[in-house]
C-alpha cells in the first residue's frame, strides 16, 4: 500500500493486515473465497454411521443429518509451539485451532513473533460449552504444576492468553463470551484497544467446534434450524440454517501506522458498534429491530460513513423468514429512504451457522469481496421472500457473482452479527487505500531469499508452496517476497536459502530437487568456512549486498549463524506481501477422560 507521507488518514481507521480462515470445505481463506465466488455449498449430508450422537436422536424422523463439517477439527501440530503431546491432548479443540490460526494470521501479515518489538493484543471468542463437552474438568483439588497446566489448557477463558504464551508475545489477552456475536465483539474490543494506544497490533477472531462432531440437528417448527439441512437466506421457503464449525482470525493495526510500516492491507475497519436488546417486546433471543437498527447506525456514525456509500450489506441471514424479516426491517431503518443501491448477501447458505465464528465468516466474505472487488452470490435463494418488501428498501439480493462497481465511487460493506440473548454487533469495512506508484524493481540485482522449518519434509513443502504462489501470482515483486520471507517468518532449525536475480531464478531454485548453484540448504551449504566470516560481538553476521557477500550470508545462515536481516533490508522501500504460511503437520489429539 501507499507509504506516501503527505496523505492523511482518519485516526479512527484500523487496517486488516493479515487473515486466516478455516471453514467447512475450506482449509484456507483462498479456498473459502473460491467456494463463495463459485457458489458452492459446503454443508455435508451425513450417513448415520458418521454421526456420533445418541441413537434415539439419529432415528428420530425430525433428525436432520446435515452439518458444516470442519476437516481436521481434532488434529493439531504441537511441535511448532513447543507443546508436549500430553498438553496437546488436554487442550480443547478450540484452543488448538485458535492458536494455529493466530500463528497463520501473524505470518500472513508478514511478522515473526520473535522479532516483533510491540504489544500484541489477543482477542478471541469461543464456546464455553465446548470444554465440558470435550472432557470432564480437571481435578482442581491439587495445585501441582500438572493440575495447573491441565486446567489452563482445558479452560475456555485462557484461549487468548495461551496463544500469547505459546507464540512468545506480550499484550492484552481477552477471551470473549458473546454467543453468536462473539467474533464481532472481539474485533470491536481490539479496535478500541488499538485506538486508545493500549496495543500496537491486535489479533482478533473466534473459534467454534461443535461437539459431538460431526453431528446433525433436531428440527422443530418455528425454530432456527433447517428442516432439510439447507440454509436459504431471504428465501420464501427458508426454514432456518444448519450447524457448522470453524475459525477466523484477523491481524489489525491503526491504518496510518500500517501504511507507514508498508504492510499489506486487505481492508479497513471504518467503524464498529455493539449493543444488547435488554428487555424487549420480541421473544428473548430474537432481533429487536429498533436496537439492531441503532447498532448499525452507530457503527456508520463512528466511521463517518453515510448509508448511501455502503454498497454491500452482509446480513446475519439465518434463512428463516421471521428472523430475516426482522433483520431487513432493522437494517432498512438504519440505512434510511434510498432504494436499490446496496447488495444484500448471506454466507450461511454456503457454510451454515458457525456460532461464535459465524460473524467471522461474514466478515471474511466482505473483506475478500472488498479486496477482490467482486460480489459473491447468495446461494439457495430461488424465491425471494415477498414479505421482506425489498423493493421499498435500499437492498437488492445478490443472485449472481458480479464485479463490484459502486455508484458512490468507493467500496464499503456493513456486516451484521446477532447473538441469542440480545447481542447485536455491526462492522463497517472499506476497501484498502489505493497504492502509490513505486519505482520499478532494480533489474538484475542479487537478492537473498530464505525459508526454514522444523524438519526436511516441512521445508520441502515450504518450497513447493512458495513456488506455486510465485507461478500463480506474477505480480509479486522479488524485493517484496525476499523482504517478507527474511523478516516475517520465525527462524527454525532446517534452513534453505537462495541468491537470485529474478523471480524466474527463484522459481528455478525452489523447483530444484537438490541444492545446486543458486541455492543452499542445511547440511548441504556452499563450501564456506563460516567461522572465518566477519561477525560482531553478538555473533551476528553482518549483511552485505553484493553477490559474494550474499552467498556468504546464505552459507552462514543455513549453518545456524545469526544474520542481521534488518541491516540487509535497511533503506529499502520493500512492502510486506502475503505468502504461504507454515505447513503444519497436524496429528490427532483427543481426550475424553482425565
């Protein structure tokens, strides 16, 4: 993004600079967006033998064998975090998923936790019931180290503090309980902390694993769960939604600082608001239109955004006529009298209802729509519910994918999340600022690219993933790639380095089966006496920028020496760019007794 010093930014704007998403049918945010833009439904219809619930339920004529299954919900890679297998088994699945997602988000933003000299706030929502459903609570009579460790691993309260601890960072840690509005509440609190200067960056998100998993649901008349397992937002024939699981996290930083730091910006949080219905004429747990409307309007007011500039409304959209009607009525009051200018969408048709992470799915959809400048269709919408009276509202249902060309000239989205118990939350998002013109990359200049992992297999996967990304995205500049790799990844024991003059040379080096010419790897480095290289009093090998100096640097680094990568990139205008994150090697960890 632009690093132009003369441009002013709203001091209340917060940039989204890193993201991670795991959803039904999608292991990554890229797969998630591909599913959305191609209109895929990721709710699975299960065989009886796949469902781990009471036999009486399965044979009920009202039991619906539909679920948004989260692949790998029971798997984890503890080795990356230095966690023992015993502790990994004690940790709840939400604790584990959130930890891996937070790691991926920080890497996606181009930051290494070992080299971040900042306070990193950690804000996350989870389901307090999951811990009890996963296993019995640990024995708290003993206060020995093992009992304390097990308690902290198991407790839903410590999900965010565990993430800070195992990633080796400091900052605020807030675990949120706000039912289905949890993701939005986490982002709201994170933005407040950033704008108050209490933290420098923040990771915010939510994790949900419905147990037993996979599972269906029992259909009941006039309840929010679907009669046939399909969710049909805004459809006359909708009967509710299916249950699902997932995890979404985002890395946040004040916009002006993100621009100054040359961060990659996906979108901007212009405003956020939360409230609760309290006592209401509506049934407990249903949206109260006046309170939800006030929440939506407040988020726009906080961001200095007028409703006519918001051209996407990503609804909570449970797919039940009564709840959809209440929400559309509330949003119409907040948006005012203009008609036919705002696309309305609902992601639950794709992935079902993810509980505390459901707002995260909607926010991820909106951020990616802003980033790619495209609108994804709301699937399963075949007969628009006439009782919504959409022609008299600002909203037009998004029936087909389309390029996003707003009349106002700027892309903005509002994302609503509603939780049982009267929780309302709304985010106003904006497209990233336009990048400033940059000088062309120096042609033929030698550069050093580095990768590291815990073992050779993971290192090979790192190389393959980076090669594929470079081939798929010809717009990635070599200087940005090397800058992001050298300073934005945790340094591990097995290492690979290449000195290259072009993207083509880097792709060639990454493709080679064995190190040769351009590349070096741990145990097969160039024949250089690393002990003879210059180093300072701290043992750090200083950086040089000519070809021979870079080869020496590569040799020193793959042989375990510390390298001053900061000096190597000092004075450059390189930007952080999103690159493949660490290839976790998850194994199954599951415990049902203590």
